[in-house]
C-alpha cells in the first residue's frame, strides 16, 4: 500500500473517533550549490483530520537563495508559499 494511502487511512480512522485529532506530514529537502550561489528548497505537506473541523490539507514550499559576489558580498532572498483547503 503506498505511503500516502496509509497516511490518509490512518488519519481518517483517527478522525472517526469522537473528539480526536489526527495529523500526518511529509517533508522533502533539496540543496544545490555552485560557483557563486546556494539554493535550499523545502516542500512540506500536512493532512489533518479533526472531529470538529473535518479533513484539512496544507502544502508549503520554502526557498532560500544566496548569491556570492567576487567581492565576497552575500545577497539573498527567502520565500515561503503555502496553500490549504
């Protein structure tokens, strides 16, 4: 049985119990670097079953970029985007 299906099944079973909350998440991480740059990306997905709120899902992607100039100066940006239902 695929992992996501097992996770979904377990979360649904937890949600069927009165007053209970069940949650599961998956996270992946990727790091790349080369001459003058570093990039790290994290992707997270979380499902939750709550007897009061029902089934919810949130997925977030975070990215951190750094540039190194020949002078040694480091500039960068961080960005996180989430979506949920």
